[in-house]
């Protein structure tokens, strides 16, 4: 964008204005005085869309407004996407207009969605004031070089052991790709023209590496990561991971973090069954199932009354490393940005919403934040059976000015 461009740019559609007449019978005559003709009606509004010479819009609006038969005349304002991020139109989870979805290479992946099968994130943003709410991402790391997510990272810890004895810690870089995608869903920078927007774009990320370059980890590494995050100021911990066997060490780490005031969110799992996984199934963790762009449960998503919430987790656009990564090699995903599917993608949407609730004021308790996120979820099909509460709604969670369904 050229300097000063925004200031000179017109914000209304050229060549047309919207006019409503008090007396429809007088419309043609009034318009003719200015060399204009009647135009098509605009929905149920009673107004007409009138063609005018480009550049004369405001002048003609002023002239018509002086005519007593005109109720009002106004410019046809340009409505733009809620953010200018390149892939925002693909981010149905934030704002679903029923758009079709494609992957980064242009392959169609989903036909028309259901409008407003989304978390109303855009409406939620206007209701938050606090910037820099820290969200810990316990995962495979976050790409160190990436304009849309790396600048959001304010803290780092590595609990993954390297294979070699000489180097006790694994490479901190995200070579698997999972953690970078999850972090972007929470807090990718919005309105910087590139990439995507996170659910909480003014949040910061604590990058806690607990998964290795193959995407696996251990209960002990995760317990270490939870403890580090809680001690280092995380308001929310996201764990897009799970194990089928419960661990007393893991649960203790979870409970200690909860008692320190952290909201803890985890994936419900991708088994497609009702089998519990941990840490999601612990009482102090919000477990999240995955839905699609029609508010329907993903076939792969684990479900059941033990699952707390649902969130979009199918074809979710986010950041990937700018270098080759394992998930890209396995699935042909593009570097930089692409879609991903899994309860791993649904969990950070809830984590981002919890962070938005924290971002309203500094003195909310974690129990209040959790209650707010759960009690305001949209009551979609499956609520009470496939998951206890509904599909998360960011706008309602922050008491925003939310669209009516
Ligand atoms: Ca919406
Ligand atoms: Ca962006
Ligand atoms: Ca739980």
C-alpha cells in the first residue's frame, strides 16, 4: 500500500447512490431534474439504487437531500471483509458467510457452508480492551521465522529431549508443523494484510515445546510444560494433544495450574468414538470436539457427555512453517499457510475465546472465564449428547454486540 493511499481512497461505491422518496410518485420527476432515472428497489427498504456519474455521488446526494420529496439520499458504502488478511475470506470459523473453502493450492475442500456457523470472533474483537493476554501453546513449537505468528511469541521453553547425548534439548524449531498451525489459530496477527487472523489477534504466545519432530511427547514433558506455563504467566494453556491412559502426574500438573488461575483447554481427540483422552477428560480441563462449516460434528471427532464444548475444526486455515515440515511432507500442505483438520484445530479456537474473555478486564477468575465460555456457547445440534455445552461463541462470551441468528 502506498503511503497516504488510505486517506484519498473513496469508501463508497462509485457510480451509484441509494435514495428513498417520501412520495414514490414524485421520484421520476425529482430524479429527472438532475438528469437521473429511477433504479431498482433495494430489498424491503423502500429505497432505490440510482445510477449516477462516477465522482458525482456526494454532490448529487446533497442536491437530492434538499428536495422535500426525498426522505434521504446516501452513498452506497463499500463493505469490506472484517480484516484485510489475505486468507480471512477462508476463515469460516471466525466469520461464516456460507463461503466455499479451498486449500492453499486452490483445491476445493468444502462446498457452501452455513452462514453464521461460526464463533462470531469479529464481533467479539470490539468488546475487548486488554492486549497481550498470554496463551501457552504446548505443542511441537512455533516457527521462529514467520511474519504472521513469530512476532506474537513472547516466551519459550523446551521440554523435548534430543536423541543425542551431546545435545540434551531438541531443536526448538517446529519441524513437525502442528504447533505453528495451532498457535496461528489462537493469535496470528490480524489486519497486517498477510495470512490469517487469530481468534485473539492481540494475544501473545508462550511457545512450550513438548512434542518432538514426529509429533509425539510424554506425560512428563507435558506436566513440565503445564507447570512452566502456569509459573510464567499463562492465562490460558492449550493442549492439542492427548493420551488414552490417565496419569496422576499429568492430572496433578493440571490441577496445580488450575489452582494458579489458568484456564486449561485440550483437544477431545480424533478417534471418532466416545473414548476419553487425557488431559481433556480431567475435570479442570475444557475438552473440545470438532465441528465443520455447517455446525455438524466432524466424523473423526471424539464425542460424548464428557466433552465440554465444540468448535470449528475442519478445514481451518492457519499458519505453517516457512520451511519444509513433517505434516507438509505427509499431506502435501503448503509452507506458510494452509488448512488443517482435527480437534487439534478446534481446541485453540476455544483457547482463543477464553483469552478474549480474559482480555476484557484483568481481574476475572479462571472459574468465571470458563463458566462464561461454556454457558454462552451456541446450542447447535448435538449439544447435550455429543458435547455437554454448545459450539463456542466468542461474541457472546465477551458480552459483545452479537448478530441475531
Ligand atoms: Ca457470525
Ligand atoms: Ca495476518
Ligand atoms: Ca474435561
